C-alpha cells in the first residue's frame, strides 16, 4: 500500500471534513475518546479538526484520507521547544498497516523543521494505543487514574509519553 502524507491547510481541512470526521467517529465506536465526549456526531467530529490550533497532517491512500494527526506547539514562553501530538487516528480498516507509524514519523520531522525538540502525548492506559507508543520508541512516564471519560461513559487512566527529537 502506498500512502502519502500531506499537511492540510484550512481549505484542505474543509475539503476533507467528512473523511476527517469519520476518523474520529470510527475511533469513538472503538471506545477511543481522542479528547471528545460522547455522544459524538459527524458535525461535532468535523468541527473538532477546525478547532485545533496546530499543524494537521493527513495520510492519503489515493485521494482518500486514511489517517491524521495534529501537532500543537506549546504557547508558554519557556516551552516553545515542545509540542503536543494530538488526535493520532487511523481509519479502522487501515489499522496495522504502518500508517500510524508513518504519521508519527512525519509529525516528528515537521516538529524538527519548526525547531521543536520535545514531543509529548497522552493516551488511555492499557490500550492498543498505549502499547503502540511504547513499540514506536516513545518513553512512558506514568499514568493518571480517572483522567478522562471514555465514549462508553467510564473513566479511564491515561498514560503520558514523550519523545526527544
């Protein structure tokens, strides 16, 4: 499978709003919150991408979005060297094909180009995502119990990770 990764501008986010929304809806159906409370509808899922204050990278197979991630630089004056990786999501039928890893590599390269030297992220503890970040070389620094609400309505512990660039 050949996947290309592109940075989306505002017009690109609008053009691919339905596909980006579907990524988040698929994640919610798999009980991944990605920062969004349930219930989640298509309109709210599409709006979530517009509300991000960062760089959005999308993975395309042909002209279809099959994954995406956001890089959000810290706003604190003493933290401009770091950024958060948010909403890394891959379409359900494409998971396990290396797209998530390709998006993580691309977001790291984009961060380096902006002079960012430290990335961090959080995910639900004990999940496939938790294990994925460990397998891809991120450093797990711990977890906080009851950190976020899952789409199912239960509270989940979140694991925190970082990667030095």
